[in-house]
């Protein structure tokens, strides 16, 4: 058994480390405007994780609930774990097969894993989200996104 507050402290510290690693080792290698969004997102995530850590540390003095087998017995724990794994695979997939291809694959998988069953809704969300991201980043901001696997297979650079 672990107190919920300790679990929150561990998770917030882990998120801070992941965000800082992303800022230092990945975003710092981006050039020009392509670093603006990742830098902003990771900075905000790091700040929010820091506030979560502070809130958790301040909550140590209050009586705490015990969490037993959080990832084995609760539906929320299982959903969190599934969502975390899918997100991790998605992030890795972006670099391997490209942003748009990974997104077109990930959105339906995430939707189904979260028990959303409307195939029309899943298809519409996937198409609209991918189209909006393409329009914003490729057409308006002219931000280079990772090369799609289809381009790599066809010999584009």
C-alpha cells in the first residue's frame, strides 16, 4: 500500500524530469520557428508539474488515503496505463513513420481504448484533427514536421 500523496509526488517529479529532458535533449536541437510550440508545451507542462509537486508536498501534513494496487484493481488505473502506453508509442511513431501517419493511426486507437464506440465520430475526429494540424503547421506556420514514412519509401528528402 502506498499513500496517494506519495504516488502524486513520484509522478510529478517524473513528469518534471521528462519535460526537462525533452527541453534539453530534443527541443534544443530544433531550429527557428519549429522549436516554438514544443518549447512552449514542455515549459508549460514542466511548470504545471512543478505546481503539482508543491501542492503534493504541502498536502503531506493532511490525512491521506491509501492506494492499493492502483494499476491492477481500478478501471481508472488501467485506462491511465493504456493511455500512457499508447501515447508513448505515438510519440515514438512520429519519428519513425511521420506525424500525420502516426496521428491517423493513434486517434482511433485512443478513442477505442477510451471506449468511444461511434465509428463515424472516430473517423470524423481523426480527419478533422489531422486536417487542422496540417493547415495550421504546414500551410500557415510553415513548420517542418518529421518526414512521413511514405516520403521516405518513395525516396523524398
